[in-house]
């Protein structure tokens, strides 16, 4: 029978950060990742100041700075005349050195975290290993049943199992955790377009005919996300790819000369956008964090960083009990009590943005009731002391978390 102290299901940002912190704290931790590598496209790539500061605390700032990246300091929405971009948040007003959002391919970040964690003898990473069921005994989760890519099956027992496997988590099937869903007005199309010298850099947005788009600079190509009204994927595809190319070119004119390279609808992937959260993130022997506990909207682009903050809080509260091998319900409850208010507040803001900005634009109406009102609000926020609030919220969220002191390292090598 295989055993570990903490089984982390899912090798995404939350899972890898938690595993690294626990391993540094002397806890035996095993990560199960169903894929063979981290090279998966159409993931969030924003690394916000909160995560940059964490990497600094962990002594990884210098190595992270050497990864290929773009730095974004302003958040703009198409609210001006002719829907020209208006700045709603300027992160340069924050205290340095981390007063920007780093646009980094997520696989590079995960490779960095995994490489650092492998330096710890108590860290184990099993790729190509998918958790297929939770093991329970006497009402307590005692580990997982798994299957490898070559068909081998087994069981891994653990003092604590942490679900970091996203909104498709096994744990979400447990009725006692009480999944609560919120209306979400949009879905997203993901696709690529070539990037050329002279193009803008960083994160670029635009608004078209009943859609919004955000384009992530990948160096030699643009990773494009287009928000469409939920449930309209079929009708919009039926209208034809030429129609979409034309609408997209009108919304982002400088890229019109290459929309023809989008050859078929097979290159456009649909993401079912969800906004939900568990009422309970835990049961004896189990804790859910990140998207497994709360699926976030892409609005503000902060889902990854919230998940990382969950992981930091979990490590702080659980490292000592895990070393003792006596994690109780009280210990995992503390993590939810710490992180739930931030989750609720963030989702409330996202729901407000859906109702007041996203849904009207996708329905062909001006945001906030009128374009003039939207511009006045943007001017009020950016032209006063209130301008620091959206910048701080996007940068650090409602509550900043710090890792346990035992996990921190020298900041030598900071850029």
C-alpha cells in the first residue's frame, strides 16, 4: 500500500505552490498530475504582483525574471470615443519593484516551481497519473485511487488530500460540499493569430459587434480570447467564419491583415465560462482550494493568483499539523475561514462587472447604461485617490498572504 502525508491532486499553480511550500516545511508531499508535461495552451498567463512577491519570498525572483515575459502596467477597456481604450487601473502607482503584471506562459512558471520543489527530498511529482476516485473510511477521505497513462492502477493513502484539480475536481461531486452556481453571461473562444514586429505588446483588448476580446502577447503569436454571449456558440459559428473574421477585424483594425490565417472553426476552441463556489471547502481528510473550491470568471484575470494565495494560506495553517500527522477538521476549516471572504468579495465584483459591463456589450448595448457614464466613471477613478484601489485589487486582491517563515529564502538575485 502506497502512503504519503499530503496528496495534492493537480499540478497547476495552486498545487505546485502548495507542494513546494509543504516540502520546504519538511512535509512529505506527493503531487498527482494527469498530463505528461505542463505544455497546455489556452491557460491564464497573468502573474500578478502578489505572486511576484511570493516568488521573491521564496528566492525565485531572479530565475523567474529570466523567463520570457511581457510586463503590463495598465488595464484598459474600450470606453472612449469610438470605443477607444480608457485606462481603468494603472499599476505603476503601486510600490515597486512589483508594480506590473507579468505575462508568462503558465508552463514556464510550473516548470520553475517543479524544478525548485525537486530539490526537497520530501517532494514527489507523478506525471501521467490521474486521480480517479477518492478513498474514504469511516466518513474520512484517506487518499485517492489513481490510473497512469499506461493503464496501471493503484491507491495512494494520505493523511490529507488537497484537491487542486480545477472546476472538474472529483471533490465537487460530493453533495455535502454544496456547489453554488451563479449566472454567467458569456463563454469564450480561444484561438491564435500571428504576431508581427511593430504590433503592440503585453495585453491588448477590444470590443466588437456583440463581443469583447483580449489578446495575450506570446512573442511570435497572439493568444486571443473572445467573449461571446453564453449559448450563442452554435449560431455564431453557423453565421460563418468569414463573418467573424470581418467583425474581429473591425474591432481590432491593426490585425485585419492576418485574420485570414484563421483557417477553420476547428482552430477556435470554446471555453464554458463558469462562476461558482463550494459552500464547504472541506470534509475530514480533504481540502479544496483554487478552482476546485471556487471557479472564477476571467474578468480581472485574477483566478490564478487567488488560487496561489489559497495555497499559501493552506501551507501556513497546515504545515505544522501535517508534520505531526494529526490534521483535524479544525485545521482545514481555518483555511476556508481565512480565504472565503476574499473569494466572496471577488466574485461579487465579478458579478457586478458581468451585469454592468460585459452583459450589455455582448447584447449590443453601451456599458453602465451609456458610454458617457462609463467614461465619467473611468475618469473619476483614475483622476483621484481612488485610482490606487483598482490597481491594488488587481495586484494583490482583497487579502495578501505570506508564506511560512521556514519556507522563505534569500532574495539574492532579485531583478
